[in-house]
């Protein structure tokens, strides 16, 4: 029996050695993202649960932060990678001298305004009334642009500025005439208050007219330019992990919803699964920055037209390195 025991011991040692070597070969990445509920936190739990980072030779540590902390810690370089990278924020950072680049898109823009007030029938009806919103967010900036396309004077809104997590609470309590928000907050709100109404922003109609496209790059993954130049070999792996997470999520919406909203109830998770299936409001559209370069510049033009961007960001913000 001794030879057999020795043989099994050698095999076990070899397997452990191979496993250890494999773990050591994984490239460690630390990515800062917004906390839940947010689009930036939508795919990371899928990546980790399905081990799609490891499959692509990476070991990703996702670090959740509030929006203000995210911006400060990413722009300062404390984090070289940001997974809640709003496109207009990337452009603004570039203009202010922070050299960052948009690696790939995850979600296209979708935002809305909701109300429970019967007298509010259109966005124009909000002129002179109070609107609860997270005014410092890119989503609000894009909403501002779309509202202006409808002939609305947004300077006449009385904006009640609040942090993103507070928007659902404002809508549930009916504390303002209307609330501006986006996904996944809208789905969470609608599950709790199904009679709340959306005001039509005519997003696709206005964007097609202005940009000649239906794609509105909005949120993705960005990196500091120095890091991107030094780690070109890791970027395709990172893109593959996210791309595969998106494909798995679209193919398994019910299972994905459990990962994305582990603390929610069955009703909440069903709402998330339905959101994934439809994708109209979710807008998941995982594409390289180079593939949507024209649309990215159209988003910059929109930001510039309403004075959010003082000038056009540099072409370096649109990553065009190899992605395979």
C-alpha cells in the first residue's frame, strides 16, 4: 500500500502546486464603483459569482464608494480604474487636467421624471415648481439637455438637490412635485409605488435628431491614461470579463437578479429580472469606446451645449487600444 499512498501524495502535492501557481498568475485589479443601487454595481456581483475575472486571468477587487468619494478617489489616482465612469464626468476630468480614458461602455443613457401630482402632465409643467434631483450627476446633466430639446426652460425649475439614494424616498413620500431619477432606482420605486407616472422625455426621438444614432454612451469603465498605457495586455481581459457578465445576465435574468439584489424580496428581484429582459430602460450596451467614438463625441457636444463642459475633451478620452 505504501507505493499507492506515495503516488496519491505526489498527485495531491502536484495539484496543490498547480492550483497555487494558477492563483499567483491572476493579475490583481482594484476597481472603485458606486454602491448599490447603481448601474456601476450591476455587473460586479455577476463577475465575482461566476468567477469571470478568474476565467480571464484577473482577480478583481471591487470597492464600493459614495459618488463624491468615488470621484475624489478616482480623479486623485488613488484608484486607477473606475467602474462607475459616467462619460461626461470623464470628459470634465480631462478638461481639468486629469488624464483619464473611457475604456468601454456598459450602459446607454436612460433617465426619467416621475410624479404623483395630477396637475403635472409634461416636463414643461415643472417650470416654476420643485423638482427633487441629484443635480451634480451626469444623469441630471443629460436630463437637462433632453428637457431643453423639448423647449423647456430648465432654469425655471426649483431644484431640491439631494443625494442619489434619497431620490426614491422623495418620490415615495411625495415630497416634491416631481423627481428625476434613473435605473435601477426607477424599478425599485415602481415596485413599491406602481401608480407613479413617468413624464415623456422623448429620448430616442431627440437623440436621433441630434446625433443620428440610437446609442447614447453613458456609463462604463475608465482608467488613468498612464495605467492604460502600462497595462494594455490587461484591458482586453477586463473587457472580456464584463462582456461575458453582460451576456450571462441577459441569458439568466432571474439568477442575475438574485446576485444583483441579494437583500431584496422576491418582488424586488422579479422587477430587476423584468428590467434585464426588456433592457429598454436598463440600456445595457457593452461596447468598446472606439466602437462608439462618434456617439461619445455627440454626448460631449450635448454637455458643451448646456455649459457642463467648457470645451471639448481630448480624443485621448476615447480608448482605441487593442481589445482582443
